[in-house]
C-alpha cells in the first residue's frame, strides 16, 4: 500500500504564493503521470496540472503562467508552486499518481486565498 501525504497548504493573501508538496511513502512502480486537482467550495474536483514521467507538463488554462508542477523522483515527492494566487484558487488540493496498476490519491491540503 502507498500513502500520499500533501503539505504546504494554508491561508494566503491575494497575490501571494504557496508551494504544495505531496510525498509518497515509497516509490510507485510504473508511474505514468502525476497530477494535482482542486476542489473548491461547492464544486467538483477539477484538474489543475500534470507532469508525465518524461517531464512534460500541462496546466488548466486558469493556472497557466501562475502555477508550476514539478517532481523530485529521488524524494518521491511532487510539488505545486503557486504564485499570484486569487480568491478563486481557494479549495482543497489533492495529488494523484497514475500508474499502470492504478491511481493513488492523497488526503488533500486546504488552500485559502483571502484578505
């Protein structure tokens, strides 16, 4: 069994920055891609960004230019650097690791953007 633990969430003012981390309890074999999702208040979980095993990245349109997804495979850790945060970025952020044997999800970390 693999556990994914997110950290780095918190309260930040509009225009501020946060960096989220998602650490896996062990290396996940046959990883295909790693992603971040967000669930805002009253909303469904929505895709934020993905990094594939070859390093290619993709972002939801509203995150382009503000968020950067990266990974440190030696540390089994996925990151999401978030800049120029807006109130609409508020929500619970979840990491997801897609492997050939199934998907793994973290428990989520709360991000609140408010003055």
